[in-house]
C-alpha cells in the first residue's frame, strides 16, 4: 500500500501525521510512503530525515492525495483537502464530525473510508488515540488559562499559585476524565485551589486517591456547577461524549454570575464546546470576551507544542495504522476497535453518535463493509 502524509494546513497547526520513525515502520512492513515536502518542519524533521527513513518526497499536497491509498493526517481535512479524497481511499486522522456538517458532507460525497482517531477504542473501553492529545490539552489548558488571566491579556490579574500572604487563584474543572485529570495535575502543581466536578462517584474517589486531598472533588449538579463557576478564576471545560457533540453545561446566563476577567478554557471545542458562548478560535487569535468573561477556545490546542504532541500521537496511532496498511479494509472487519473508529464509508455514516448529531441514518459498520 502507498501511505501518504500531507502537510497540515489548519491555522498554526505544526504537527505532522507521520514522524520519520513511523515512516521507517511502514517501510519495514513493505509499504511505500509519500510525504509532502516540508510536512515535518514544525517538529524539526526536514525532507532529508524522511528520505533517510525511506519515504519519497512529494512537491505538492495534490500529489500526495492523488497517489496514495491511505492518507495519514492529524487534523480533520479542510475543504481544499476533502475534495481531493476519493472512493477506495482510506483517511486516518482526527475528524470530530458531530459539530461539523460541512466536513461530514464533504467526506460522504468523496466516497472515502474515514477512520477517526477519537472514536477508536481499546479492550478497557478507553480511547487510546484520543488520550495522548487529551493529556497534552489538559496540561496546556492551565498554561493557556493562566496567560489569559493576566491583566494585560484582559484577565483579572490573578497569579494562580498566589504568594505568601495572598491566596491562590481558584480553578474549576468540569469533567474528571483524561483532560480533567491532567488539568488538575498542572493546576495543583502551580499551587492553585482546584476543584474537579464529575457525575461519577467512582471517578471522584479515584481522583481523591490520585491527588491525596490536594484537589477538591465535587459531585456535579446544576447548583454545584454554578457555585464553583461563580467563585472560579479559571473554568476548564473537559467533558466528552465519544463521537457526539459536547453538552452545553455553562450557559450564557451563568456568565453574569462569574467574576469579571475570569477565564473559560473550552477543551471540548473540537466537539462543539461545552460552554454555550463558545466558538472555535485559533492560535493566532485565541481569545474573545463575552459579558466580561474571557473565552479561550482554540480547536487545536496541542498544535502549540508540536514536538511533544506529534511524538505522543504517533506512539498511539502507529499500531492501528500499520494494521490498516497491512490488511486494508479487512483490518476494520477483523478488529472491533478499528470498527468503532470507522465514521464514514462510501457515502454512509457508520458511527451512531455522529449520525444522531447530524441527523443522518446510521449504517452499521459490518453491513456497510459487507455491502462494499
């Protein structure tokens, strides 16, 4: 199989779908790899590094899309990219289709077979290809929130860790999963007063054990959510319903009770955001203000630290990518975890959460693959 890796074109996206080390693995499995020139510049990997790993270098993205049987990316395809996809081709990347009907239609019209990193599962019920970027985004959320909280950036002017004689800033984290746990770890490490809200009592118990009482835990109700948001300097939205649009937990009305200059960091923005007032932003223009509250809603947060993010992502995606390259569609038939990652196949939506969010009839993956 010929595996193609184009350069990412989303705003300030410096990650790359394949590292030179990953290229070597594909080549060792007998596959050809085609990498667009300059694709690895953001992680310090030049074309010669890819050539040394066994890749061919394409001069344009169009050449990569036209000549490849499988496309490996990081972010969802942009309009200029999805029109280059075709039936019989495999797309392996993050998709986040639930809040993006235009992209969904583009993929459906193309006839491509699209596997979304964010819905591939493992034996423990986890999301192994989403987890590394959730870890990065969770940690970055505190850095981003702390920066936005500075007065010169429109924030209240609070130092999260405080100083002797002055209390620390307060951080509220909505959701105790991977993002929330790593956000709590960073915030607590800075000395902030941290509370995590979740609706899973077992998870709250786990967090209490993990942090040995350094982080407060609270069962999430509407009242608890309001109280914690109203007293917070930073609120991190870290909720996830796999494949589906994120629930809007913080309403526009709630902003009126929050401190002026406090900060909302919406890590769920890829899935539509968990704050009613959220809208996707970019690294070049990351924040906006609503009712005196600063919103940070960058849709590709891990792109800010591409070296860390790319290597972490490749560590997770390589195993399944090699299966797809080695076996083609049979890999999806044989592996239930890859089937869970199948979102689009030859003009049909094959993920229930995505279909429900976008109003499409869902085709069962096994049936869609069998029909093909």
